[in-house]
C-alpha cells in the first residue's frame, strides 16, 4: 500500500512540474526591431525621431521586443529576417539602388515593416514603383494640411491585430497630414485601417492648406506583405526656437495601435 502511494505521489508531482518546465522551455525570445532614420531634415521630423528613439526602447521589454536605432541605411543592402524581425522607417526611405533592392528582398522573404509620415513621401513614384505604387499603393504625394493638428480618426477595420483594441473613433496626436495621387480604396491589396473622420473638417489652420472635405486614409496595410504605414510623425514646432509644441506619443489610443501593430509584425501578437 505504501509503495502504491509513493508511486501515485511521484506521478502527481511529475504532472504538476511538467508544465512549468514546458513554459520555461517554450518562452519566446524578444523579437528584434531595427529603426532607421535620417535625422537631418526638418526640425519637426528630427524631433519625432528623437521622441521615437526614446519612447520605443522604454516600451520594448514589456512588449516583447528589442530596439536598435541607426542612421546607416546600408544595413538594408543584405538584411535578413534573422538579423531583424521588423524594420521601421522613421523619417526617410532607402535612397540607393542597393538599399532598395535589399529592402524589397527582405519584405518578399517574410520581413516586416512599419513606416511613418515621410517614409511614403515622394513626387517621383516612378523612381521606385515597387515601393510607392505596389507596396504602399499611394503613388505620389498630393497635398498636406498645415499647420499640424490633431484629427478624429475613424477605425475602418477593428478585426486587424493592430486595431482590434481601438474604439470606433479616436483623437490622434498632432501631425501634418498627407494625401496621395492614388486612391487606396481602388487597390485590392491595400486594407485601410483608419481614415480621417468627417467630423475633423476643416482640418488645418492655414486656409490655403486646409482640408474641408474628402476621403483621407491614415493607417493601412498591404495584404501581400507584413507591413503597416502610419501617416503621423510630424510634431508641431516653434521653428524659430527649435522647440516642440506637441508629441506624437501623446495619444494613448494611438500608442495602442503602435504597440499592437509592432507585436503583430514581430509575431508576438
């Protein structure tokens, strides 16, 4: 009888301990994020880069990623998914043929990307049609609002991992907003996640650079790639004194999109 009890006790202890070992063994390592920036043009964009390179590292440990910031865009020349799971473009885009070819290979091989504001800006989409016309789907820059303001954003897809925790509408942080030559709604590969809600109009403070009506996508993804684009990333500035007047990370709801989106891109969400 005593032997049977000992065997039963050992069995129960084994069952109790096994899940603990399994959990430790299966714990995922943080995914690696590389944030590329230029940091030399427009005080508002430079200020956003400084903010991003302060904010993202503070979020990294509790959200399952590591964050490396660099202005060496040549890292894209032969980057692989084993090097970095996610690449961020903070205030620019690849400029050389080698950088562009390397980034396209990376995305086609299963890499992930998040871009902000200027990462989509161009008036020469034909110089890199894969990126501007196919990957982003936006084509050329068309117009912008001025000065920088908040906007009420309407979430169009609340099933996507990056937007599932967002309300139907929310107030963004302050930004300058861009519009594009291509209608993203006509592209079957593009899924618009959020757009300017009509309650935002008029949007802008300069009558000559204000949107009074229309349809303006702000957040979107391309179903052929693991990517997210966010049109924000331009703080209001006192240019005379080089002093920021707003923060891109002032909206907790918008921050939720960033973190949930980043975790989805990194495979942790």
